[in-house]
């Protein structure tokens, strides 16, 4: 049998500096996995029968008493949920709350004294820093991929149609089944919950930021949903002519056209009519439907706001009390 012995010249290709750099990277990723992997679970979903699991995703345990985050689309339609811990233990779970607008869901495992993740402040992330994804792609539990934070402040359309703000882009590879898993920084802290990939592309993967996830957890624990404000209208983004913008000195080239008004809703009570174009709420631009979604959140429920509305060729002001969006 023939063997191969590398020559001294071949061995000399790798410099000591290169070796040290590679070793440092390996140590960093291993440290992240040691710290974060025990809190990442596989999530099996039964949609047709209680005793058959025909869907899968990932989750991140966030409290020692069994609360875990995953994606709303992972648990959608679930009749039964089973989770698999890092050590292989299988534990049943229940859905506590779902927020389709951020693609977040909170489940609770039927266990306690569990390893749980530590969150980082996702607002402090820098493009180029280490990103390690841990999840359950294609049923392969506790799979680790590493890359960098590719971009910040992306937006992603959720299944409910609303934009998820400040989404993290990474080239740490994700596959079906990674949804709901952890995206970690170099210290093993969770900076995002992995949520989406671009089909047919490579290295275009996204995560809901940790700060967004932490904002919805209290509402999901308390009431199973996230409270948001409601105008009681149906609308669409409407561009305005350059001449009109100049004549009225509007400072924006679009608003939200009121297409329908819900009878008895806040918009109806305020006097909004189909054909009105909402330009501002409390002096802040509403140049798109997404802008209204950002301005009318849970904190505005029950509050009186002032609307600047373009109606029949002139600007008018209306006053409205924001209501809670019906389920």
C-alpha cells in the first residue's frame, strides 16, 4: 500500500500566523456552541393527528421554567407539539401565544430547570461581526453554521402582511427547519431568532432581532397575543403628483388612501371618508401603510391623535381615538 508524506515545502505553505488565526476562529465558534446550544431545541409539529408529527422547526428556551421562542409559521395549525432537548430528551409543549406580525410564537415545555439562552442587545450589532446559527435544519438536530452579520436594518414581510422592522441579515447558512432557532454573537448570546431564507439564493438568510423578540414576550405570556392600535380603515399607499406636493408644500410625495371605513370604528367616529388621504398622525409622516403600522402600536390604544388629511383638494385636520385592533 502506498502512502503519502507531505514534503517540507508543502507543509510550509501554512504559516504559523494562519494557523493561529484559524485556531482562534475555531475556539470562538466552539465557545458559542458550548454556551448557547443547550438552550436550542428541535420542535416537532403534528398538524393532521395528535400522534403523528409531520412538520419541524427549531426553538430557543428563554426561561428556566420552560418558555421557548419559535416562529409563528412553525406552530401554525399545530394540533400537537413535541420538543427535543440538546441531550435528546423528548418533552411535550403547548402554544402560549402567537404574533404573526413579527413571526414570533411562545411555547411552554412541560418541564422545569432547563438551560436557557441569554439575549444580547441587537441594536449594538455591527456588520461583519461573527454570527453563529444553531438549529434543526431538515431534522438534523443541533446543526451549527457560522458566518457574519451581513447587513442590518432590513425589512421582511411577515405572513400577516405587515413589515418586520430591523431584520438581521446573515450568511450563516440556514435551511428549512432552522426557523425559530438561535442566531448568536461571539459571546454565545442570542441576537436573533432565525426566520427566513431567500429560495434559490445562497447566503441570504434572516433573523428577527432579539430586541423585537423580547418586546413581544411579555404580551404573549400575559394574553397570548400582542395588542396593537387600530384605525378601523382599509387603505393603500397613494402617490401624489409633484404639482400637488409643491402647491401645498406637503414635504412628502405619498400618503395613505382610505379605501374603506369600518362602520362604528375609530375612523368612522373621527369622520374619515373613502377617498381621504392620510398624510400625518400627530405631525409624523404617514407616507405608506407600513408607516401607519409603525405609528399605531399598543402604546397608542385609547389615546387621542390628530390626523392631517388631504380631502377634496385641500388639507383638513381630524381628531381620533385609537382603538385596539380586533383579533
